[in-house]
């Protein structure tokens, strides 16, 4: 009899345990969210370095009675998600006010919410279950990364009931505190247009950290990456990662790009066969950046100065009869590399003038070859009509090819370190010069999609043979230098030639070579 009671007791305990397990498996917070507070407790989150002002502003907003929902707005990779994870660490370590003591941060998983919703109403039921579970935990905080994705998520055709509309009532009452993050573009294009939702959030701008701040961030994250790769990072390697990524990787933002570089450098050193070295030095950082940007390693080191010393000599070995033009060209590039130029200008803007066949285009090709950078040529005879201007920066909205981008902007974005040659510039339509003026003075060009192309590491060269006969007859062979041509028909804007950033170099054959040509 006692044995039967024990068996029944064990059976009952088994049922309770199974019920408890089923209940945990059906918990919507475990199914559709990630508990950042639990990850902080398990030491699975990286530490947050800096961002004290942003964290303090976040805590102030969360402690409000109404509209207590901050939203982080910033460029991709500046650390928006890291701030939310840093807040979870602060709460776990007890470094927050009493109002946030014991709070839990749950990160919403939109993909898990949408997965398997076969019938209408399944998605709404899951959202309501998550909101109900959050209401049962008064100190819970909902974090939605890429919050612009909730607008339209789960809405059926012709319906308007999406995640954002299901959240609005709870956010309006202040029953649920929510933290969002998104980029500037998505905030303006998607999130801000929903006025009823955006007014319930308090915007916090997250700016890109400076290079010194990035070095501190890398130093704080160093133990994590050293433990993963089983090696050590030198202080100079971290400094090189921050400085070189800021200088050469132009399509991404700090600190994300610098963190990726030290991570890949650690992988490079660890996987190197036959090497027992257990430290990452600046040379490893340079090799990683060189492979990402397709720039020779010598360009990033002090050897760049040595290379510039021999630039004039090496050019003269490849291009004959243009010694004076090569001298002026190399002097201008050396001045630019020495920092004697505007911070927002190309390496150099040059206009090569002279008769056909004297070597203007060849000089530009050899310059790119010797500097070890990409060479991009545009034949301006293809841009004689007014409508062809859009080929360089992309067609405006509503026209064919709007989604294809511009030839010039895409080429520079793909190869940010290059020599751009605009061959026979006098044949181009005058509207082309409006674009060139912006490039020469500010080193940026915006395409039809609003993306900026950075020309700060570009050598811009234009060639022309307009006025070549007049120069040949009126100017001696030795009078080659930086001066302006007389106004010609295509050059209707004097500032295109009179700009201080444009070097006009006449390329002509010396007298002893004319006998053979």
C-alpha cells in the first residue's frame, strides 16, 4: 500500500515537472525574445566603453511617467545595440537608480514572431502574448533593434494591423517601456512618417566616436578577442586599427570597422601556418586593411614617404619627353601627402593640356600603376549631351535606370583609392563642370540614391587639347607650369579653371623629340 502511494506521489511529481517544463516552453518571452539581462548575468555581453552621456539620457527617459521610450538613431556600426547591452550590464551590476533596479531587458526577435504564422491571427496572437507577459513583469524593458521593421511587419494585404499598431496602446499608457534603434535613413524614410508611433519615442542621436575614443573601446574589448584567438594584441596594433580604418575604410563607421579589423587580424595570425607567433602587431593590421581596400601595404606605412621620393624618377623612366610636367605633377602630390591641402579635397586635381599623342593619358596610367592604385578612365566624348550627366551620378527618380546608380560614384565607392581620368574634357557638356566643381572643392559626390562617394583619396586628372596649337606657337618649350588657359568655348565657368585646387599642366614634346614624331 505504501509502495503504491509512493508510486502515485512520484507520478504526481512527474506531472508537475512536465507541466512546469511545458509552461516554460510556451513562455512567449522565451520563444520570441532574447533576455539581455540573462546574457549579462552569464557574462555573454561585451563591456560598453564610453557613451556615458547616452546612457544617462536613456536612464532619464526610462524613468519618465509617460512616453518613457528612448530610440537610438545613428549610422550603422556606431554602437546603438551595444548601448542597450551596456544598459543591461549596468542593471546587472547594480549601477542604475532604484527605479531600474532588478529590471530585465528583452530583445524582440521579429523573425521568430513571423516564423510559422500560417493562418491569419497567429501573428497578432503572438504579439499580444508577448505584451501580456511583459505587463506581468512591471520592471521589464522591451528592446527592438532595427525598430523600423515593425512598421508593416505581419500586416496582411489590405490590412493595417501590424506590430507598430499593436504596440501603440501599451506605449501610450506607459505600461511598457520600449527601447528602439534604427539608422538615420530608415528613421526618416519609415519611422518618422508614422507620427502616432514616433511621438511616443524620445530620439537620442548616436554619433560616430572619434579615433581616440575608438582606441579606448578596442582596449576594453581586447581581453575578449585575446581569449578567443589565444594570442595578444599590442597597443600599437590597436592604435593602427583605429587610425588606418578611419583613413582607408570609408564606407563604414567606427568603432565597428576597427573591431572587425582586429578580429580578422587575430584570425590571420592564428591561422598562419608554420608560425608560432602569438602577438598581433601593426603589420598584421596593415595586411588586413590592404586586403579589404585593395590598397598596397606600402601605401599605409612609412614606406609611402620613400615611395613618393622615387615617384618622379620612376615616372620619368616610363614616360619620356614630359620631364617638366612630371616634376610639377609629383610636387603637387607630395604637397598633398605632406598635409598641405584642404582636409576635404582630393589628393590633386589636374588638367593636362597639349596636342594629341604627347602622352597625357599615358602619364595618368603610369601614375596609377606606380602608386599601386586603381585606374578609372571616362571618355568624355560620350557625355556631350545634357541628359548624359545623369550617367555619372545616376538617373533621377521616375526615370529608367534609377536603381542602377551612377558610373562615377559607383567606381569611386568601389575603389576609393584610384586615379580618375576624364579624357578629352572639352567634349563634355558644360553641366558636367558643376559636378566637377563639387568634387574639386569638397571631395564628395552624392548619387541619385543619396549615398555619398568619398573623393579624398582620389587623383582627378582631366585631359584636353583645346588651344594646343596656340600654346605651341606662342610658348617656349621650357615654359611649362601651373597656369590657366585663356577662356575657351566649353569652359563657360571660369571657376572651373581658376579654382586654386586645379593644376593646369601643359604636356608638349621637347624640340629634339619633335623631329622623330
